[in-house]
């Protein structure tokens, strides 16, 4: 066993301190950030932390296979659609792959015993180790003294006495450690994974129930706009100019984009069969969320039909009159 490890870097304080404690003991670290559209981590902050620590940094993008983990979790969901144990196993498997590629002997994480109710209780943490194939090879510097001895500690690669015994949800011990190390610029505690949020969880549940083939792009869209389900189609209404622009980037086969032409209002991305009734619903949603004083009698909407992205030609378009607003009751029935 060598003195090289992969460290999971989120950009938060806990993973920063975990890495700092390992660097103090001369461990060579490679930071790994796993990018998920519903995570609580920040890639920019993670890159900044790695640069400040002076360690190598790599970004691993989750693939569509991760959708299967969320859709059919072996160990179940938490408070919403969050399969925390299965998610952690999957991420540690990805970290294990990187370990093999760079010749690292163990994994380091910023986990704190008891901080998360599903994935950071002792029994869950040991189960995750075993199922990911990393039994006794995961060092959690902040809670190491409260966990069983790991192989790197047993073999003298790292000194257990120089590790910590932090537990629970209080951030006070970490804040004191940050002060000791001169780490002053760190983010507040994150709100957590979006999959734990009830509204976002409802959107995930609706997606899985309504669509057989789901990919990461479908999951990314769950973060954008207001969502409405009608028949076999979904309508996503942009909430601001930035979201309108982002929705346009997701135009693809099987999708239709509705964009106000001569008035200010939201864009709507339709996913599913382009039935005329659904198209009319999209127009009525635009009318509902637009400012009445800006809508004239000649208000028109451009309807863009998604084409394969490798094609260089412009998507097919047609112009449609706006029409009337959707009724409040119908809108609420469709809301996801």
C-alpha cells in the first residue's frame, strides 16, 4: 500500500478539512468531483479548493447508468426520491475506478458520522464500503476515531491519533478547525441534494412514471422552469430570461420550443407527442405568464421543431397566434 489517495472534493468545508488533514500526513491526493445535475456540490468551488490545496483535480461526469440507480434503488429512498445509500455506493465505485487508473491505495472523504440520516450513520457507512468494494479502504478523517480502523491506519500509512472524532450536524468543530488552518473563505452548509426536496422529488417521480427511457438530460431539465403534465407530454415554462435561453439549448428531436415573437413572455419547451391540443395548451401557458399590458391583438409565437443537433440547418419553424390564457384551475391540475 502506498501513500496516494483519491479524495472526494465537493467544494465545501468538510471535504476541504479532510484533504487538509491528509496533506498534513504527507498523503499525495488527487481530488475527484462527480458532477450531477441534482447535487449540492459546486464544481467551481471544488476547483478553487483543489487549487488552494495544491492537489490534482479531476471531474467525473455521471452517466445514464446512474439513472437506473435512482430509478430502482436496492436500499430504498429517503424522505423523497433520494436513494442516498445506492447513490453513495455508485459514486464510490467511480472513485475506485479512478484509484485503479492512477495507482492510489485508498479513498478519502469529508463524511461526518451522524451528519446525514440515511448515508452517514455507522451501519450505512460500513455497508456502503462493503458494497462498493472498498471495505476498510475509506478514510474519513473528520470522524476516523469513531469508526473502525482502516487498512491505511493499520499499516501505518496514516496516523490515527492525528485524525478527528467529529459527529453530528453541528458545524462548530469544523469551524474551529477552519480557523486553526486559516481557512476563512468557505461556503455555508449546503441545502443538500435536490433529490431530498419534495417538489423536485415529485418531478422525478412524475418523469419515471410517464417516460420509459430517461437520460441525464431529462434529469437536468427537472431543475428548470415550471413543469406541467398534460396527456403524454410535459410542458416546461421558463421563469426568467436566463431559463428561456437555457430551454432553447435543450431543443432536440421529440421536443418543440415555443418562443414569443413580438412581446415579452416565457418560452415553453414541450416534450412528447406534438398533439394540437397540447400545442394550444403551451400557447395558453405563455399567455398566462406574460404581462397583459405587453400582449397586443397581433401577438405571435414562434414554434420551433427539434432536429438532430448534428444538423447545421435551422430547426423548422411556424408562427402561431397567441390566443387566450389558461384557467387557474386547469393550470393547477397540470402542475408537477
